[in-house]
C-alpha cells in the first residue's frame, strides 16, 4: 500500500469522524473510512467515481 497518498475529506465534515476520505490518482480513486486511517479501501475508476458523485449530490 502506498502511504504517500494525500487523503482528503469534505469541508462539511465535523470532528466526529463519521465520514469518508478520498485519495485520487490519474487512473484510480480510493475511498476509506476516516476514523480508521489504515482501513480497507474501495477502489474506483475515475468514471465510476464521477457517476457515484452524480448520484449523491
């Protein structure tokens, strides 16, 4: 696992840790649980990520 990725979470997130973090690379988007920094990761293509975002906004 590459630990050099920059993980970000929504600016709407509060300090409870009840959110996800996202790290994006050119060919993949990774999602993890923010309260479990070393948690399993969901891997999506950029197209799948955009489709997901389109359904959640």
